[in-house]
C-alpha cells in the first residue's frame, strides 16, 4: 500500500502511461485515494497536484482532476531556427506545432527605451530605443507561451517588423531583407516558479513551473539584432536538442 504522495502519484502515472486511464478520464478523487491508500487527505491532494504540475492532469473546479487531453509540444530548437524554414516564408512555430491550430493573441508592438540588460546585449547606448513585440501564443485554444522581442529601433524602424503582421517568415525574414540576417542564435534556459501575473496570463495550474528562455539572434558579423524573452508552460513542452558529436 502506498504511503507517500509520490508513491500514489507514481501509481496513477503508470495507469495513465499504460492507457488504463485515458485522456479525459477522471482520476480518483481525494476521498477515494484516502480510502484506498490509508493516507491523510493532504497526502492525497499532493499526489494529484504532482500530476497536475507535470502536465499529466488538469483540475476542474467543482468537478475533479482529469487526465490531460492536450498533447505535449515538442520544441526542437535546431529545426525551428533553421533559415531553411523562415527563409522560405514558414513560421518558426510551424516546426513546433505542425498542423495543430495556433493563435497569436494580446499582440502589442511599440517603441521604448531599452531595458539595461537588453541594451547591453544589443550593444546600445543608454536611453537608446528598441522596438518591442510582445505576444501570447495559444495552441488549440490553450495559452502555452508568452514572448517579448526587443530589436534596435534604428535598425528596424520603417520595416514590417514594426507592424502587427510581419509577413511570411516573420521577424527573421524581415531582418534578412534589411541586411541583418540572423545566422547564429544563443539560447539560455532556466526553470523557475512563475509570478502571479505570469500564472494568470498563461493560465497555469497551481504548482506548475515555467521555462524561461533568453534568445539572442546574431548576424554573420556578430551583431546582436534581437533579444527574445520567452516564458513557456513547463507542463506542456518537451525540449529536444539534436547535437552531432
């Protein structure tokens, strides 16, 4: 008989993986787990929350906890940033989601003074302005990622990058058109717990962490032309890196 929340969660996790509990199925509630495993209600609650934080289950207020129907997004960094894709007019996002319905919402495009950390990376003087593109990405109606891009205003002002619709291939294709084609990208990742505002924007379940990614796009000459801060719902992403040894 299981005695800890992790042991109970592992039993339920195995039932999900084996197909005994299929997507959309209701998981045993706290009273049922208390009775079955002889544990306290708090232990049963923690077991269910472990599955929620891993993205395997979702809680529905007043109804219970269910096996998540949303399929994970596989983010293949090498593939999504290849010029073969965006250079041919494809969205970077198509490499992640394929034919799954995707929306960009809450889009804001504006100019402002560059934050200090962004100015340092972009090599800008104090007070220099950047064009900011802030947006929220949804897959199958579910918010999965927010992204805020910063680009030097003196480089992109007057281009389609300052418009809501950047056109086929997106920002990187437009940078290439103005002589600032990105040929190298650096991404720094870390996992952390979200702020209250971030939790609300991504509609995260209690206890779900985020993956924060800082990406810098560089030209052949080594000039940084974009800094992109992304915040991903850690429970819906699989991060894949293909490295040739």
